[in-house]
C-alpha cells in the first residue's frame, strides 16, 4: 500500500477490491464536515415575534415584544434573544436584550416593528421580524377643567386685559398659546395680555387658550367667556366752565349753564351740584338735595357765595368735577337774630333748643306772623310756622334734633296780614353735632354640640338720651378669636339686631365678639367677648335663642319717670313673659304672661297704670322658652335722666342671667 492507509470492498464475484487511499481520506473529511454541520445548527423559528399593544400611542403604554416560538438546536439548550426595533422602517437604537419601546411624539404617523435574533449553544439565528403595528397616534389631549378667564371682566379703552390659562388635567410638560377676538374677529398676538384700543368700544373681548403637550404630540383648546362690551373713556372737560346767572339775593333764583364736554360716545348725564362757599368763594360744601339747573337762595345762603360743581357721564364712567366761578356774596332783605342752646355738646338726635328773637325797628310796632327755623336752606321739621305775637321784641323757642355734622341754623320771620313789621332773616349760626355712642350686647350659645348650630345674636344699644328719629345703619360683624367668622363678617341689622349661625365639626372653645361698624351719625362699638364651648353630641339641650324684641320709651322728670311705651313683639308659642317692678311707684310686683294662640306681641303699658316711678325703682323683664336661651332686660329709674338699661341673656333652665348663655 506504499505507506498509505487503505480499505477494501467486496465485489459481486467475492473478490475484495482495494480502495484508493485518496478516496478514503476524502470520505473521512466529508464525514467530519457532516458531523460539524449538525453541531453548529442555530435555533429555528416556529412562530414569528409579536407586539403589544398593536395600536401604539405617543406617551402611552410602552410596546412589549414577545420573541415568538423557537426550537433550540439541541434538546435542553437555553435560548437568548436580541431585539432590533424599527420605526417607519428605520432601525432605532442598537440590537439589544431590551424587549420594550416607548413611542414618542416623533413617532406619530409611523408603524413600529421588531426583529428578533435567537441564540443558543449551537449559534445565532437569522433575525425574524414581527408584523408592523398600526401607525402611532398622538397621546391623550389635555382636558380643560376650568375655563380661561379675562380680567377685568368689564374692559375700558386703554386697559390691558390679562388671560388666565384656566385649569387643565395634563400628564406632561404643557405650553400655552392665546388667540384673542374682538367682536368675534381675531385681534392681538399670541400673548396672555391685550391692550384695548379705541376701535374696540362696544365690542366683547374673548380669548381661546391652546394647551399643547409637546412630548405627547397633543393639544386642546378652551375658550373664555366673553367680557362685557368695551367701555369708552369718560368725558373730558372742555375749555369752558359752568356759568351762573341770576341775582345773588335771598329769595332769588340762580340758573347754571353747562360746561363744554368732549366725549367719544353720547353723554348719558350731566349732574350739577350747588355749593355754598365762604365770602371769598373758598371752603365750598355741597347744598343737600340741590342738583338741578336752578337754585332758589334761602336764608342760610346770606353772606355766602354760591358755586356749581358739574360732572358728566357716559357709558365709560363719570368725569372729574368742574367747578364754576362763585357768585358775589348773597345779600338779605332784613335780619333776625337766632341763638341755639344745648346743655352739652350735642350728638345725633339729642335735643338742641333753638331761640329766635324778632325785633321791630320802630318803637311802637309789634311783629306778628310766624317764624321758621332753617338748617342751611332746608326748613327744620317741627320748627316751621311758629307763631309770633307780643310786643316789639318777640322770642320764639323750638327744640330740635340733628344728625352728626355741622348744622347751619337760621330763622326767617314771615309777617302776617296787616303786620307793620317787614320780614327778616337771621345770619346762620353753626352748631357742631357729634356722633352718638353705641354699645353692642352679645348673646351666644355657650355650649353647642359638634355639628350642631350655634346662634350668635348681637343687639345695638343706644344711650338712653337718644330717642330721636335718626336710627343707626350699617352692619355687625361677628368675630372668633378676633378674626371674622366666614359668612358672618357683615350682617345687616334688623331692628338694631343682627344674628349669625355657625356649626363646628370638632370640640373646642371659641371666643366670640361682635363689632358694629358705625355710620355717619353713630360711632362703632365692640361687645365684650363670650366663650362658646363645642362639646360632643348629647351633652347639652339648648335649641337656640329666644328672638322676642322689647320696645320702650320713657318720660323722665327730676323727681319721677313715666313709662310711655312698653311692647314685647315676636313672641313664639310657649314663651313666658315675666314682668317685675320693685320700688316706689310700682303698680304691680310680679306678672306672668303667656301669649294667646297665634299672638305675636304684647303691650305691657297698661300694667304700669300711669304710675310715677321714683328714682331707684327697678323694672325687669324675663322672656323665656323651654330649652331656649332667654332674654333679660333691666331698667333702673334715675332722677332727671333716662333709666339705666341693661340687656343680657338667661341660660337654659335658669331664671336669672349669668354664665351659661
């Protein structure tokens, strides 16, 4: 065999034929190649990869790839996978083991696929692609929850309007853009602010806000409510001022000619306010009620000059007042002296004694007719037409009350038929009237259950010396620990009383007080504090406050006091009224009263039987109702002065005032 390996094969004749060595070697190589090919086979795919979800959304759920089904190259081999993602047919990222992909706004409108390569001990397969998803859609649009708003809501030419974005439910970074309209037509730029031009007068302004989520590729619009129609600028005074014509003498009528005004829209009103000034035309003050184009001079105008303050209005507002030149000083036809007396510096409603003296210039003629007292140019009620009869000098007295401020008192004598004394008018006398004082009586539910209603009742108390026609106005605020109680910060008074209800959802102590704001005639005041204890349910039985009211008035003399009015009103069924009188002059000691069916008030005046109550006598009234906080009134008679009045409350189940209410 010449040193080569060899082999033989049997022939049909039974002889053995030798195989050439080259053929034998080739056979061995082929066998080795076949065996090696089987060992290097890769996993084979039996089901393609899949993606979920198949409808991707920018910013939505990330896509997850399933590798599909694969058969390993040898039983027991472990298969690993690599994923190559493609968007719109373009590979993104590297071929890696990451089987998830989060679509973005850049992917919108494109399909997504993944190609999976499987590997085991036998080697790596060719990449097998998944089916493509549907085109990526934009993410969820922002949702407007509160509409945009424009401030101010009633715009005027020259103002800058500001748009708020409103409120949105958003999931990513949001940018906003703005589209303004005037009268429904686009105006302005992409800005949250808009300067109102004159061409917008009469038009409503609106804005549409667009919210865009850049990472999600979505946006939404929300319109604001339209503003009111744009107002023009107020009128502007021209070169000319108002002018006054007429003779400046008592009894004469003056007439005003209007100033010139410039206005972009028709004027809606021109208002003239007549003013009384000093002799030099300065220190002018408005004459109450004189707002027309004419004014008749009264006795209070004598020795004063007169001017007119004029304002003009259009739909855009009212202009600054323009004042005319003042007249010459007003002259009188005659004179009457007047004196005003008051024991103390007077306050609102307190009596001021007015005294007028009419004297005849001739020694043998007596004035006859009447005298009328004036405050400024207005006659004083109850002091008009007072008769004048007597000698050559007659004194007329009239008591009067005034509101706070400065009263300009004068008297005019009007001669009667056949009188030889001509009419005359006094120069005015100034009286400073101060604001009267007040006090606040506070009644509270001292204990209240959690989640039950506590009632706070405040009554404004005036000094006993105040019984005039001018009543307090304004409101009462209820405070808790010195801070306004929500919903109770400004309670308008009814019959000088204001109430407030409040509930608490937890136990604790609250310090309640009430504050009267005051007005032009009455000073403000603050009640003392009252403690309210909030306790657990079932701890108390108080149902609220008795709402009955007591009205009274007295005539007081240096040695006695008589009751002129004593009425209890707003009496509920089941209420008991107890009236007591202790001291000299009492017509009774104790009276218990209950209202008749559906009766709402009681007049207790007859119980006093016109008796004269002496100083030191005490009258008390108790108004009680089962399970309700009652009311207690006390009147202590004084010599030559109004009784001392005290008002408080009576706790539930008690007969006397004190703690617990």
